C-alpha cells in the first residue's frame, strides 16, 4: 500500500519536483522516419544513453555547454554543440544521413545469431525495457502474445506458452543466455517460465530457422537478449522497481545493478520476487488456485573490450504455480481474496542455468563460442504436500561455436557447430510416471552464406543434424511402477535415431530507400519429443492417460514467406504472407476410450501431413508532422488443417485485429498516452476435441511519465487492461474446455527508479 500511495503522489504531482540540472531530450530520424536504438553521447565524458524503438532519447549532463555525438550503424556520425540554461530542458531533432557504404556492408544486428538487417527471414523486434512492459504477469510470453502473428496458450496468467503462426510447444526454440532451453516445452501445462528481469529485448523469427538453431525451430525462434546498458557507462548503473496487478492483487519487486571497471571487467546482478493471489474474471468471480509466485536471481561477470568480450552468467529461478482444477466452476478452490498460500494441486519448478559465451571481433572475421548447463527440476504435487505425484529432473549441456568470415567481396561465410546432451530422469519418490528416463544426444553442423549484389541481398544455408534418443525403463523405480516401453524390450531399453538435412534460401530487394521486399524459402525438421515417443501413463492434474508412439517419423517443414515493407516519414506499412507445409505433423487427440482400471480418458499422439498458411499486416501513421501522435493498425490470420483427412488443427488462433494510438504531447515529451482496441474474431474452425469460441473485443488504455532528477530517472506507469471488464475465453486457453474464462479488468501500476 505504501508503494501504491507513493505512485499516486508521484504520478499526480509532476510539478512538485525541482530539477536543478541540465537535461537533453530529442528524437533521432532519417529520411524514412525514426532511427531506433542509436547511441547518444556527450563528447569527452562518460555520459550517454540509447534511443528507444521510436528514436526518442533523454539524458542528464553536468556540462553547461556540451557537444552531442550520435552514432548508429549504417549512418554517418552526427555531432552538435548545445548550451543549457539552468532548470530548462532542451529538446532537439536530429536527422541522420545514411553512410555511402551502407548498401555495401553486412549490418549485423545480432552477434549471437549472425542475423542482419537485411536477412530474408520474417523478423519482429520487441522491446522489454519500457516501464509499461514490466508489470505484465505473463512475463516475456505475456508481452510477446500482443504482437501480430504471436499468440499464447495459457493455463492461467502465470503459465503462458508462446505460439508463432499457429505452431507452439516444442516447435518454438527459445535462446536464453545463448542457451537453447529444453525445459519440457512439450507440456501443455508448462509455461515458458521466463520473466523480463534483466532482459532488454526479444527478437522473434517467424517460421523455420533451423540453419542457425537446429532441430525444433520449425515454428520460429525467440532470441532473448540481456540488458547490458552498464557496459556503456563508467558509473554504477541500475534500477529498482515495484509493480502491481489488481486482478490478482499481484506484486513484483525487482532491482538490477551493474558496473564496468576501468580494466574492462564488469559485474551485474538482477533480483526479483513476484507473488500473485487468485485472479478475477470478467464477472468478478475469483478463479481458485490460479495463484503463483516467482523468485529470480541473475549474476553476470566478464570482460568487455573493443575486439573481445566474454560473459559468465548464472540464473536461479523458483516457481510455484497453482493448477486450476477442471471442476473449478462447480467446486471452487477459492478462499479469501488475498490468500497466496499454495494449494493442491500445484507445480514446483526450479531452474539453475550457468552459461559462458565468448566473442572475438576482427576486421575480416568474427568468432563466437558458447557453453552452458541447465538443470530443471519439475514437480507436480496433487494429493499431499509431502508427496510428489509427477517429478522429472533434467540436465542439459549445450555447446555451440561459430566463425564468420567477411572477405572484401561482400560474400559472408558462416560455419558453425552445435551439440547437446540431455539427461532426463524421473524423481524416485514420484507416485506416477508419464515418460521413461532418457538420454538425448544432438550434433549439428551448418553453413550460412550471404552475398550483397547491388540492391539484392542473398542468403542461403545448409545444415545436417543427428539425434539419438535412448529411452530407459531399467531403474528400480520404473520397474516397481511397471512402466512398459513400446514393444516391451527385455533390456528395458529402446534407442531411436533422427537425422537429416535442412536448408534455407532467400533474397531481399530494396527498390529504393522506401520500399523493400523479402522472399524466403526454408525447410527445417523437428524430432519428436519424449512425450510424443514414449508417453505411457497418467498425467497428474488432468483426467488423461497419455500414449505416445515410438515409430513416429520426424516432422519436416517447408515454408515460403513473402514480406513487403514501405517506409516514409509519416507512414509505415508491413505485410507478409506465408505457406508452411509440414510432413508427419504430430497432434494429440482424445481416442474416446476409457481405461477401466482408473476411468481415465485415453489421449494418444498421432501423425499426418498438415498445411498452415496465413498473413500479417501492420500499418503505422503519424498524421501531424510536429506531434508525436502515432496511429497503428494490425491484423493476423492463420489457418491450419490436415491434408488427408481434411480436418482442422488444434491450437490455431482466431483472426486478430488491433488498433492503437500513442501520443507524447508537445509540452511534455516524457509523458506517453496509449489507447488500444483489440478484436478477436469467432474461432469457428475448431480442431479435434475442440469447441468454437465466440468473438470478443477488449479495450486498453494507459499513461506513463518519466521524472528526471540529477542522479537518475523515475519512471511511472498506469495501465488499464480490459477496461470494460469483458468476460471472455481465448481459443488458445488450455482452460477453454472447462469454460473457465480469462482475467477481467486489470489495473497495472508500475514505478521504477533508474540510476
């Protein structure tokens, strides 16, 4: 309550603070519009900042007269001398000119992945640092699902799994600390499990991207990037903040601190604690046991030089996630409004991730090496707090290395290798067993080439992967339980292999400074996961007995993607269409059979050929030349069906349309107003065992304001999500089958002080 009172006072009293220092604000643009993420420095000092995604920046300086320098990749350097008056901020418009060699260079936007600005893939960049993003209870996945073409399968606000163009679960690869996450992505009731602590942004690749990331990336890739702003300052930098969500009475306390020393050594720490009670739906009904809490700690250290960087990172996270019961509407588990104590059933998840990455930069080549180990301990506790119903421990060691060559011919060559070892083991004291113990070995090698030829940029690659999966049912716990592998081998061991080539070929063409078109065709494969191959048991927290198939073939995806962009000072247009043909698509259905011994429904994995296709649109319009008013409209449509027989796929999102506006008034560039309407159409193409879901429209609004002090910035935000308290259920909600609706009106408050 103290935090809320402080927020109210600060937000409603913007003029009670006296700013006795020099403040510089501005916007950076080029002939096509805003230039995002440019670096702004005060010459001959350590003072500086980075522009946001819309080209805006603000910084403090201790100099009454200073030279401002702006640097952005692909542009000529800019400098301007400014003089300040005490207590009078200066606002300047900066226009950058493209460097003459811009069209003759490969512009790297992500050193870890090797992606460039002109890569033919469909790419979406999502910032996580704005104050309004920090209060989203769904973490990273909750923020991403508001982007066109990205959805979220939810089991309550604490468990959200991203879907890209109708594909999710183990078809989406996530890179976190450069580690390829393997934390049981196949489970419907297992969320992504990542919050935005210490995260700067997420790059989303839509469609197969298996050249760089290996088996599994046939739906897309999430590249999660750390916030490393402390590397650009000689002072200690960081932040401390608190957020509040009214629908769940949830709060989050967090803080970060980082410093780079004169010997180029750096150290940083991030910590957060988040706790939510049960949420309310649009009828103000409390949904019992939707409560959850997070504890997160991140540590980073390393060396950052001009041509060399290494980084050692450690992340610890503990999650307690309530599991909403199927019969919640008939017999609720809801207690008092602010009860946060865990109830049965719930998930208890612990993650330990340590990673080391090293980069070396030279004029003609660049190398990258990464080694990480991730331990994931997941327990589902259903009947007794002292008993584990389902427990799985996973150890994953991941290694990747890459060398990129930049000859003078503008023909870039990248060679890489990846390997991983995953050991999955059932907890000995677990009462129920769903999948066997297993060892999974992966090895992959690839080549990626890029060629710039006048206005054309060509990129293509080839990769070979091999995976060996050994299922083990020979532990005493599995023998005593009576777990049977397919075929019931005498050794109680079963080994299966998957291998194959994947490839990509694409081109981007710049007609002029305003128009660009991209065409890319790529193919990737996904080996079936452990659940799809070897499931043979009850799934705690559900009424299912799940059955896999060890004879499944690999999924093979072939996608063609066409993207067009038009950009000018007042208008942006982006449109894409795609077709994704998937051989041996694996899906999950209710067989209609009931096990007589325990009355559980039998659900089985099956495999057929499938086709997905769709389109995405985004239009931005800035009607007033000297006003920061922007109107934005979006649309995303996807269809998915089996080829033979002709049936709709499950977990295909409904058509989505959005309109929003953002406004920064001329008298206060540090104030940001937003309003949005999102419409989700009726999903009348249900898949197996699904029902149609009705259309719904949500209205959101918000305001944020930054207060600048001599030694830091206080950012505040007030957001109203689902303003009219609409009672609805999203088609991708895991709870839709039980008519349990999504959260209702949510007042999100956030306060953060950056120094």
